[in-house]
C-alpha cells in the first residue's frame, strides 16, 4: 500500500488529504494546517506532500513541498 499522502487545495478554497492516484479524498478541512495535521495523524512517521501554487516565469506553476 502506498503510504504517501498529499494535501491539495480545492476550487472552493478548502483542503483535501488524498493518497496517490485516489479518486476520493480521505479528509477535507477548511485550512491547510488542519489538513496537514490530519495527514500526519493518518500516516505517522511520514510527512505529507503539500501543494503550493507559485506563479513564476520558469517551470510549472504547481509545485510540491514537504510539510
């Protein structure tokens, strides 16, 4: 089982916790901090990858960082 969790922002400004290639979210929270906390509780010992959108002239606008 893939233990990697991701925290992504939704179109309505909330944050979802998802496993790689999952169709449905494991959790939905109002803030990024809450979603990160849930992801850490779901997967102790592993940091979730958190989506950050950074618009620059180079590279892709969507990047991931460790929480």
